[in-house]
């Protein structure tokens, strides 16, 4: 669609923050160990390879959210999803739809999963 190709990512109304979520999941990441996410009785987790030791914590906190969207996204279609995250920078990035994380690729992947593949809205809370 040409709309998504030309959209600059700026919203005039943050509707996702005004809708009561129908689905809530939690995510967390450690700087050294790994990350995980929990939705209902389902969970996912992963550990960091040694090459991830110096990766920015914001990226590490976004990874389980992307993994959750990729894993459970089909079940979340047409729902408003709330992510509970303990990293305020990640919460703010999700709320406004962009971030200053170094590569930008993680937020881009999250937007693609949400907007193009699974059609759900996402907000976050600390």
C-alpha cells in the first residue's frame, strides 16, 4: 500500500493510548542473562549470546516484545494489546511509535509485525 510506504510515523491522535486493552502481556530483559515474555499461561524466553554483552539495554528490552508479537500476533489480531515493561524508554517508544535506539531496526520490525502482518494496536505501561 502506498500509505504505509509514505507515512512518516507521526500520529495526530494517539488512539492506542485511549482504548482499554483487551490483551495484556509482560516482558522483561536482563543486561547479561536474556529476556522473556508472558501472556496468559504461555511464555517465551531466550538467552543472550556473549556477542550481545555490549548491546544497548533498550534494544534488549524491545527484543522480547518483538518475539511476543511474532509468536502471539495471530491471536492478537483486531485487539488492543498492552505490554507491561519495566523500561521507561521502551514504554515511551511504544507509546509514540518511534525511538532513538541506535539502529532503529527493532522498532521497524515491531511496526511491521503489528501493522502489516497481524493488525493489532499496541501500547505499553511501566
